[in-house]
C-alpha cells in the first residue's frame, strides 16, 4: 500500500510533502485484547459470546 501511495505521489510530480507510511496495527495488540477479555470473563465481569 505504501509503495502505491509513493508511486502516485511521484507520478504526480512529487509536489508537496512526501506521503507518510500508513500506520499498521500492533500485532501484539490482538493477543493482549484476547487475554484481557479472557480475564474479565473468568472473573464474571462480562459474559461469553456465542
């Protein structure tokens, strides 16, 4: 995705500031979220889905 954005910027004459990379989600964030939800479920603070 970043390459396509940069290529379009170049083809447009490279005017303006160079585009910044698109932020990516932290791959560890989903694991932390699942662990947190699991703890809340074990404590009975939230119900289980499904």
